[in-house]
C-alpha cells in the first residue's frame, strides 16, 4: 500500500518553523495532524533545528563551572539530576578530567565525609557511611566532653591537662584512664598564659 503524500501548505510550514525549535516533536505532529517522522523529515529539509532548552543550558553552565572541583554526585544533588545525567551532559560539552584532577576531587570528597562522620560521632549520632574515622570512639567522645568542661587537650591527643581553677571530674577521668587517656596538671607556664588570655 502506497503512503499518502503530505501536501505541505504555507500555513503548515509556518507552524512547523514556529513550533519545532521550541516544542516537542510529538506536540508539533499533533498540531499539524501528521506523524512525528514526517515532522522530523520536513524540519531536516527546511534546516530547522531545535533550540537547547533553557533548563539544559542552566545545567550545562553549572556543570561547566564546577566540573573540576565537585563530584558528579555533588553536582547532581544541586541540579536535581542523577550523576549519570551529569556525566552525559559533561560528555556533550566535551569536558574531561585528567587522572590528577579526578584524584583531587575524590580526595576532597573523602576528607569532607571523614570530617562529617567525626562530628556525628562526637555528638553520639550513628554514622552515615562505612568509613572508619576513629579507632576508639568512646575515647574521642569522652575527650570532647572533657574539653567542654574546661580540660585542655595536649598536642599528643591522649594527654589531657586540668587547670587549677576547674572542678575535676574524677569519675570521668577514671573512665578516661581505662580508655588510654592520661591526666596531668596544666604546666605552670601554660597556666599563666591561660590566665593572661582570660
């Protein structure tokens, strides 16, 4: 059976030129009363192309601006799309990262995850990932609590100083010793510095 040849009127071609660049092909076909393939074929003949949609342009601009500093997941979260979509748009833009640039982004993301997990642990919240951030969670938590009570953490991290003017928490110090912490009086010169600063 022969296909019926479509006779394109001036009005139809004008509609095609006005709608095709900005509307979906299926919508244009429904307005013209023809199939989508007919619309595409005529648009090719007339050299009509679709404009990039403004949302795509906005996403493309954001991806271009942050491609070398943010991960695909981070970009996708901001734009409300998947990381695969980010990768696809980046590919269309011809963006590529070197191995060094990829490592830099991964390293930064991991560092931020570790910091976040440490903060959650200090406040007694459950971890969000399986990243092991500390070897002794109870000790880190207790050390943080004691610091808030006026104890001073030394550079060695497992030594805590108590200034003469604080009320010592003997029960907590005892627990801290079991966890590997040492408690010493604040050295006189540091005590003077602390008093002067206050």
